[in-house]
């Protein structure tokens, strides 16, 4: 398929800049992939689409305060996103501006943290203490949110089930859940299990190939408990629905379904790195229903939901969401594909 097939126009005013006052106050567009029917609901109505013995799968990754604002010694501003620690005090980073010269020094947080440019994607900090470095950071809001992060974002850009630090972006489909709503879901006899996928540059790396099949995903770390994955298999075989909260949860399950060798750790968990790229033509092996937000044009996330629901269905659903004034992207409304 061609990259141009995943383009659409979104009015700027529909890009959510702030979260709603209540997490579960968002709207919910329900898309039936069999007949392309679209239904408009409130997010709290998601309980109507869950049945006893269904399994809800969430991503428990926690977003790191991975954005640092600094200055070059010449005074120019530097925006830094910490992607991952490499060795010693070296970090893989995204820098703006990107054309910094090796050897240049950068002062962060008023000079309390300093680093040297090794190359365009590597910084060497004066401190090797990762916790100390992240203490100086901000929550890395996506670039389409045109404001600086606030104190509120430190908890609103995290899911209520975030447990495992390691992501540089939130699994946004999970942002709509509250403890009360999760309790109501449990009361219906729906069990919730967790996976971990630490979202990094792989998820939001722009697709540049016209032929999308040539796009290469970067690897992202994942983990899932042995017992939890066994439960997924059992529920799947018994006819219960596997409902994934977010594309990241779906990628973990589909990665595990496709493993040719057992990748369990000594402790029994499945863990490793996935570069699974799901786009139309992919045959899902485990996921029955998918809860997701509305995604950017030409993104791998839009391609995944198009693979799950059908590209034409997604195009029609997005057009309807735009017509009805849904809020898009990270702090926006949700879509349930059934």
C-alpha cells in the first residue's frame, strides 16, 4: 500500500491541547468492522461492550520525564528528548536543533546538569546517575500540543495503571480509564491483565517510504507474565473476547502469538524487543476488539488500526469523527473497534 492512502485533513482546532477535567468524560466512537456502522457514545458506556469472561489487556508502562530544556554555551536553546540510556553516562537522544557539533557543551536546568554532544543522536552527561538526570526533566508532551507541560501533565499524561517506568510517550487509549470505571468493569466479570511496552521512537517515527511495506520499525522493549499470557490463550480458545487497550497492547499480544522460539526469562515472564509492523494485509491472531485514540495521518498507528478494522472503514469513521467534532490525538476522544 502507498503512504498517501493514509493521509487525511484534520482541522487544527480538533487537536486536543488539554485533557478533559475528568478522564472518563471523553466521547467514544464505536466502529463495527463487520458492517461499518458507527455509533456515538460516552466513554463510560464502554462497559456495554464488555461481557463476563472477556479479557481487558492494558499497557502498564510509565512515561519518564524525558524532556530536557537547555542552552548551548553560545546561548541558543536546545530541546532534548532522552530516548534511552546507552552505557555509562551516554544517552540516545533527539535534539532540536539537530545540527549540533560533536564536542559542544549544553547546560540544562540552569546549569545544574551538563552534557557534551558526542554525535547528532548521543549526549554524554557529566553525571552517570540516570535518576538524577530524569529529575531535571519534564513530561515529553507530543509536538502537536502547542504549550509547555504543566504540573497537571505529570499525572494526566500517565494512565492510572502505569507501573513500569520506561516510556517516552503515553499509551493514550488507557488515559480514559479511572479506578472507579475499572472497578465497574471488574464487577461485570471482566478480568484485566497487563503487558509492558515501553513506547519509544519506534511508535512515532515518521513513515517516509512511499511503499509502506519497506518501512522498518525500531525495536521496543516488551514484557508479559507467563500466567497472564496463558490466561489470554485460555480465554481466546474458550470464545471470550480479548479486548486490547491501545495499539501497544495489541502489538505485544501479536508479537507473542508469532514467536517461533520461547522467549521466557528465568523468572518465567515473556520479554524481549519487538519491531512488529502491522499494516493492512496483516492477519490478527489474538486481538478481538481494540480500544484506541485517533491517530496522526501517515502514522504506523493509523496503519495498525486500518489493518484491524479495514482501511475503508477507518477512513469513513475518521471522516465522521471530524464531522462530529471529536477531539483528536493524545488528549482526545476514543474509538472502540468491535
